[in-house]
C-alpha cells in the first residue's frame, strides 16, 4: 500500500475538505456563491500544473456539486438563509 500522507493527493483532499468546511453553512446570496466559485478556482489553479490536476478538478467540482445539493435540500425544506 502506498503512503499518501504529504503527497499531492493528500494536499488536494485536505484543501477540498477545508473548502467544504469553510463554505458551510450555505447562504442564499450572490456574494456567497461568487466566493464559492472564487475559492474553487483558487484550489484548481494551485494544482493546474501538476500531474494530479484532473483529480484536483474532479474533487473541487465534487465539493461545489455537494454545496448545490445541500442548498437545494434546504430550499425544499424552507431552510435557506
């Protein structure tokens, strides 16, 4: 088994987890979503010149998609802030 601790994969996962954590709770305003898009771009650009760039892109998009899912669930329940 390969030890990934300290690898680029490890760093991407950490960055994406922090991105998710810092993006919660979801807010229902343009400023919030602009910030989400900006932070996603920052993470992607950080890894765009690495061999793991596709993995980074997929992980970032996965976080954005999950934020959208949470937002839609909240709106459906009438919980948006």
